[in-house]
């Protein structure tokens, strides 16, 4: 199994002068296809920043990242957009579904950027069926539960068949039952052959993850298996 | 109040970009208002201002046989109520040359007696009666010849120096007027040639309301003066109205529409600002701010932005429109309003500040009246309606998504559509007016004329002309200008054809019937309104040799001569003015080539003239009007752009997270551009439909009615105007979308994701 993510010596700092703080300070990480890695740590430790630099949403101060063989740290905006479109799926804590669109329309949206027409719609339908979201697909986000919304958001992240799924606190806005369902779903996504990086406070994440890393003082350290 | 102002200042400083955007919109509306005021106030008050400053006489009497000043003075002294008098000798068709320009249409005005001039010197000084070689020239001549004070002007063989430039508002300016007037003192001439004669008397009355009595008396005592003609101050106004009255009325009507559109846009903009701050209002209410405090704060904040922006915008509008409006006034021999415009501008700025303050305060008052928790949860000033999701399909892509995002805020979309629609309607109106100007200039059919050519001179050629291929009909046409015998200051134009005049001129009949006998007249609605004529009334016209009376049997929607026209049959006209000779009106067949007919008639020795429109006399005048319309159209386009950008900016601001998520999930610049284009189209397409509908069914008929209740004016938009506006609006929409895409692309994606 080849590495989908290869990150080394990541440095990212915020603030200026005396207030300047390195939230990533030499962190390194490899994630293989079919692997689910959970990144835990206290609030403000830089977990979301780690995801953002991996997705090319934020720029590194130093270090290198490769995603699916592409050097994220060197790519321009256009190439990064293409990389996110083709190789990366993002899942957010607040779901971020477009409120005017139905569940199905939200799922297929990234495929539109990929030039997907009927094939994308078919793939979205397939995903919706597979994830048991047929009922939610015809409704708007405001009419859905948090769990349904997050599962639709995961379906959206998968519609372009990315190599890497990055999930930022996906259970943060969910109750226990819904959270457990989302974690199980991410596990199955990884089992399906994709690399999954999960940033979370959720203690149950360790149970579904292949590895758990703790982000402390800007560095990633392995946690003992749960 | 001070606390509210301090808070308002702090909030404005915290959001400089948004404040600048709001200020830009207010400035754009201010520019519209300023331009509209500069044009309409200038034109509406121009004549009175110039007449007052020039001390225009109440009556100007002209006669053909020049007499001695003493002779004329004896006649004048016999008149009642005369406050002052001045005499001139007027010599026409004088050759003028200077600064490498020349004309044979000079009018030499020798100032023989009297201190009051009837013109005002706008540069340099007046002529001195003691010094020779001095001349004051009219402004139109100075502009055309490029002459200034100190330059040389040759009057025939006489070399003079220009000592002053004057405006004489008793006629329009050269070259709109046929003659270019120059004024010289009589003193130096009299030293060489003896006493100067007089053929023009200017009279000022103690009581101008006694004008009719004076004129009646003047006719009684004017023996020895041939071909006596009077021009009154009211008559001058009517003459100027004939030159520009229709256009002035249209521009004034446009100014009203523009001001209404500006007010609507300001109200929309201010309301949108409050909409954005609903959560803040909720927090303020939760912290104990009273409803009145919240409202006052928003009103003050709106006023703080509006005052400088409105001031700058109004100033910009005045500057932009001032040039063309000044040219227009100069063409009409009128003076720009100068400081007299300031109260109007101050009122406009105050009104704009009040509109913005009020439009900010009202939604804030409404919002602050709702429970704080409800406001803090966000939402609209008006509750959003639940809509059913569309079935099937997957949303139609980013373009459709953009349209749906814009449509999700119905109130705002409606306001944007309303502001854009109003602007579209105004632009269509201006373009239609420009087309109308062209048609008035070129298309005789617009005036009800069915003949295309006229031939002056020998009536014996009539049968020859009738035999020319392409000629459908030839008829004698008499035209003469007189004054109403009951109101001597009111000009009347009589058009006479033997038999049925509708073969050659057929203005739409509003009421009554066509002329069937020599004692009958059809009058234009303009004349009917001016003289209070109705069916059955008597029209008495004073002509050179006497009076001609007719019974009004029909009222026409005639546009020619501002509707101050009457169609009659020749016998009574010829009896009252025996010297009158007709021209031949030539109507062509529908398939005739006018150029070929003109060539054949010329070969016959009867060179024809083409029948023109209402304002054929001066293309430059129409060009000046077109400039005014272009400036106003440009300002309106800026308003369109602002309304679009503001609508899109609000959508982008509210959907910052959505845009960030779309970018995070792989949407590139093209997809985001498509999103904003969809949002722009959601406003542009309905705005275009609304604008067209408002123009066709509301503005055009209303303006036509305002401008010329006496005529049918085709101000409807044609295919060209609609295409230009549609393409222009599409370009503005694309421009606004591109700008918003650029702005959105500059923002880091994570900034939008953190918004939640």
C-alpha cells in the first residue's frame, strides 16, 4: 500500500513579534491508502491548521507535503484547486451544506466542478443509496438531522472518488449515536481503499482509527493503541 | 446623540470597505440628482434669468422704413405706461469676418438712443458712444468665430475691436438663429454719416400687465411706420419654446424620473445595510439598548455616510452635466444658474441624507422591535418563506446555484431588481429620446407631413412637376406667421391648402372634424391650450395686411411648431396678407427614389427643397442635446453597475462560507465566476423585463404626456434601443460578476471556513 500523504518538517506560525506562535513546528506524517489516522490534541493545538495545509487551503512556512504524489507545498492556486477537486475530499464540523440545495444536489456539487454530468449524478445516487441516505437526498439541510447532514457531507466528499479524505471534527456537532455512526462511516471509507485523516476531540475515534497521533507543541506523536 | 454618533463613527471606521461601497452608491445617486438638477433648473429658469439680467424690453417694435429718432419718439410718447425706450437701427445680411471665419448673415445693431440695452455683457464691457471702432458681439458669434475681447472684427469694410461679449435673450444664439448680432454705438458713425435712422424701438412698461392696451394703442398711432411687427417678452419665450421647449420639457421629466430612481436606490441600499447588521442589533437589544437608541444610531450612521457622499456625488453630477447644460443654455442665449443653483443642490443633498437616514432608521426600528433572541439567530427583516425543493436534477451547476442563492433573499433581490429596472427604464427613455430627436430632425412623417419636397416660385411649373415619374401629388401650400388678435404676444402659424390638406399634411385629429370651408380652421392642441380655444371658438389672427378670422372645427395633435399651428384654406389668409405667395408641396409615391425626383425637378428648372422635421434648423443644437442625454445615460449606467455590485457583494458577504466550501471542494475561478454570473443574471433578467415594461407602459406615455400633451410622441423603445440596453446590462452584469470573483479569489479559503 503506497503512501497517499507524505508530510515532513511542517512549520506554520501565526501572529507577529512576541505574539508569534508556531502551531506546527516540524510535524511529519505519512498516511497510506486504506488507512484511517486520527489526530487528537487540545483546542488551539493546530489540528485544523494541519488539515488546511494538507488540503492546500493554507500555505506552509516550511516543510514539504505530497498528496497523491503532488507537491502541495509547491503548487500554484490553480493546481491546488485541481488537486482538491480530484484527490481530496473535505468534511467539516459544521457540515457546510448549501441550504438552498437538496441533499442530492449538495452531494453532486463538487462533481459539477469536475465537469461531471450524468455520470456524476449516477455516482452521487449510488453513494446516497450506499450510505442509506435515499430519504434525506430529496430534502433540504434544514429539514435533516445533524447526523444525516454529516453523512451527506461525507458523501459529498466522496463524489469525486478522492484518494484522501480530510475530516475536521466531523462529530463535533453530533450527539453520541450520530457521532458513532459517522465514525463508522469514515472507517468504512478507509476500508474501501482511501486514506482518511480525522482531526477530532472524540475519544471514540481511537477505536476506529488505524493509528492515533497527538499534536502537541507543533509536533505529531504516536499514541498507544486504544 | 453624541454617544450614538461616536458609536456610528466607530462602526464606520471598523468596516472601511463596506462604508466606501455604501458611500459610492450614495455618490452615484448624488451624481444623478446633481446632473438632473443642473440640467432642469438651468433650462427651466434660464430665460427669466437672462431676461432679467439683460433688462429685456417688454416690447420690441420693428418696422421696415427707417425713420428719424425724433419721428419714432413722437409715436412712442403717444403710448400709455411707457417707462423707458431705446432706439436702434438694425441692418441685416451684413458681412462679418474675423479670426479666419466669415458669414454674410450678420445683423448690425446700431445703438441710436436710450441707455437701456436689452442685452447683458458677459465678458469685457459695453461700447462707448464717444469712441469709434468698438463693437460688442453676441456670444454665439464669439463662440463660432473663436473671438474674444480685444480681437478684431470686420463689419463689411469697417474694422472694429471687440470690447465686450453679450447675451441678448430676445432670440436664440447664432448659428441656431440665422443672424449673428453685433452692436456698435451710433456716435462715431453719426460723425461720419450724419444722424442715424431708427427701425427698432425697445419699450419698457411701468406695468407689463397692460401690454395688450399698449400694443392696441401702438397699432393705432403707428401711421408712417410700415410693416410694423411687435415682439413681446412673452412672445420671445414662446419663440424659444419653439426651439427647445419640447426638449426642455422632456429633460425636466427625465430629471424627475432620475430623482425618483435615486431615492429608490438609496432606500434599498440603506435597508440592505441594516439587514446585514441584524445580529448586532440583537446583541445591542440584549445588552439593554433601547429601541430608540438603536434606531437613532443607525439613522446617524446612515447620515454620516450620506452627507459627504451625497455632497461629492452632487458636485460630480453638476460638473459632469454642467458643460453640456451650459452649451445648451448658450445655444438658447440663456445664462447658467450659477449661485442660484446652490439652494437646489443643498436641498438635494439634504433630501438624500434624509432618505438614507430614514431608510436606515426604519428597518432598524422594525428589527429592534423583535425579540432579541430571534434577531440574534439571524434571518431576514421579513421572515423567509419556505419553498419546496425542486424535484429531479442536481441543481444545474454553479450558474443555477448562484441564481438560487440570489433568489433566497427575495426582499433584496426585489429591491435590486426594482433599482435596476428603474435605471433600465430611464436609460431606455434617454435612448428613445435620442432616436426621437433624430426623427424630429429627419422624418417629416413624424409631424404628420406626407409631402417630401417643396418647390418655391413659379406655380406654372405645377403641371410639369405633376408629370415627373415618382410624384404622387402637387399642391399649393401657404405658410404665414402672425399673432393672435386677442392676445398680441401669442404667435400663430397658419398653413393653408386649397381643398383637403390631409393629402399633404395629416396630423392626427384629436377632436372635431377636418376643415371643409374657407371660414374654418383646425388648430393644434398647443395653440388650443395657449389661447383657450375649443370647438366652435373663433380664431382671429393678425397678419401683415389685416385680420383673418376662422371658426375652430377641429383640434389636431400637431407636433410642428409646438402645436401652435392652424390648418385653414387660403382665401381669408390671402385677403389678410395679399403679398403672400405659396410654395408647391410635392408628395412622392411610396416606391419613388427621392434623389431621382430631385434630379428631374432640378433639370426642369424647379429645384426642390427637402421637407424636414421640427428642428432641422440646426444640427449642432441637436448635438448639444444629445451630449446632455449621453452624460445622463452614463451616470445612470454607473448606478446600474453599483446596484449590481452591491447586490452581489451582499450575496457574497452572506455566502462567504458557502463560497469557501465550494472552493475547498474543488471549485476554481471559473466555477465561482459562474456562481456570481448566475446571481447577477437572477437580477439582470427580471430587471430588464421590468425596465422595458415600466418604460413602455409608464414612463414613455407619462413623459410624452408631460412634455407635449398637445401631440402624439412616439417615445417607445425600438429594437435597437432594447438591444443596446440588454447588451449593456449583460456587460455590466458580467463586469460585476468578474469583479466579485476577483474579490472572492483573493480571500483565503480558510477565512471563509472559519466564519461559522
